[in-house]
């Protein structure tokens, strides 16, 4: 499995996305929210990629997640935690 490559995700910077985190086992689900992605970088220990919404708040996705992306969407499934992270660019 290939790790998440930051270069493949740069087109999300500056975009407003609809973001959702889902539990693969179907537990309680938080509603999808709209966020603007300000920057994307690896965490200091190199285990996650961080999607920053401002200078402080971010979502960290494990680099070992199985991921798919296109120009308009991103999806990553972390089999260890049972979580799936999805982003869709808003128009």
C-alpha cells in the first residue's frame, strides 16, 4: 500500500470541502461539515498527514490509510481505527 503523497493533495488547499468522518462499523455518525483547507503537511513524527483549517485546528489522517482521490474528492480508510475520512470540494 502506497502512503499518502502531499503533492497529490495540493489542489485542495484554498478549497472549501464538505468533510465527514464515518465509523466503518456504523456507530453514531457526526454530521458532515464544511471547512476551508488552509494547508496540508505531514505531522512532526511522520505518521499522519494534517489538513489545517486555520493556524491551530487540523484533521490528522494516518499515512497508512487506504486512500483514493480525484480533483474533487478525497477518501481515506484507516483499518486500524475503523474510520473513513471523506472530503468533497464544494462548488
